C-alpha cells in the first residue's frame, strides 16, 4: 500500500485564521472535522480507502505481519503487527488435575495484558477493565471456535491434563487489539508441541519428557481457524479495521469473529465460514435510516461479506 501524506483540504476564505493550523494541530484540536474531511473524499488519514470494492481489497486493510518463534524461552510464541498495533503471544504449559465436571478435558487460559508502555491510556497497576473484557472475549472466541479441542490436552481421565496458558502482551496500542490477539494465539498454537506425558499409576504423578530434537513431542490436532475483524461506523461510512483514532470517533464499533476449516479440505467445505462471536459497542444500528447507506441492516450485511472474504486472506497468511 502506498503511503499517502496527510493533507487537509484548504479552508474557506471566511476561516482565514484556521489556515495557520498544521494538519497535526488541526487533528488534535478538531479531531471529528479532521476525519470528516478525509472520509468525505473517500480516503482515510493513513491513506486507506473508505469504501472497499471487495473484501480482499488490500487498500482498506492495514498492513499485517506474523512472526512465529519470537520468544525463544517459550514452547511457542508469535508476534503480530496490525498497522501500528503490535502484540506478542507466549504459550506456557502446566499439568493439573481436570475439572470434576469435565474429567476428559484440559484447560485453555488466554489473557491479554495492556501495560502502560503500550499507550498513555493505561496506567501501571492491576489489569484495566478493558484488558479484562478483552481477555474474556478472547477466551470466548477460542473456546467457541474449538480451535484447540480441550480433549486433546488430556493425559489421564480425571487424573491429569495439560493447562495451556496464552499470555498476550500489547506492545503498541492503536486499535484492533482483539483482532491481532486472535491471530497471535492461532499462530502460536500452530507451532506448539506438547511433551510426551504419561500417568505413573505407581507414584500417582505425571511423568513428562521435555521437547528436544530427539523427542519432538506431539503436534496438536487443531480445529477450525478463528478470525476476528473489527469495524467502525462513522456518520454514513463503514470503516473496516479502524485505528484507535478512528475508533474513538465512531458512533458504533463492531467485532465479528468467524471460523474457517483447513484449506486442505474440499473446496466447498474449505470456503464455508461459521459465526462464533459478534460484539457491538456504541449507538445501535437502526434498521431503516437512509443516511447509513441503506440503514444498519445493510451495514451489517456488508460487514459479514467483508469478514468472509478477509478471513480467507488471513487463512492464507497463516498457512492454515
């Protein structure tokens, strides 16, 4: 995507005093008019288009990069950059007795940390409310998608099972943190190998063999791949993958998560998507409002079309 320098359309002659404002100062003092000037021209401050021609149109999505194995001391890890947003996921393992209600399942424990270093919005101390909400939504997506069948973590029924901790740390916060976190978790899970483990009935304990070059461990049998994609509604415009600046100005924000099976399946099955998570914050999408490009129902249908197309692109990037 080519870089587009930020520029503000020239002010009217009756506003000569505003001609001294630089784009950065205008953005800070008048954020809503600043964004309105861009979207009215069909472009966004970072150079992306406002209205996509199709879901795979890269001109509406931020640049994405995924690097696995970024933490050498973790069994599996992945670093994801989504525009300026950067998150890293590190996986650690533990052995624990299964829950009494689910004696044939292990545990998946994801967590999102938003430290003070990632944004001035956060302060040192206990996890913020946003971090706790994002962690809960991340867990809902991973569990609902069945990307990691909990039964595959069992060592001995009712005796021993693996606990997979997925710690996601945000290094730079610029919107779309949940989308990046889901990608980081999926990429890390794809690289994870479980150590060989057996239940020692004589000593009533689990015996594990560390993963080494001679003992590569057990590769996980993963389920469908989840993908999370966010949108913002600004006036009569739908903004896919909004930045933090855009998110704060949008009247409504939506996040849609779907699952995709492996691309190795038959073409019909591989192209199917299933909805696993839908979250909306802000003003409701009113069904019959002409100003919203046909109303909220049209907006939501467009979101689903874009999500289905974008999810296939993400699957190709991860090599699922």
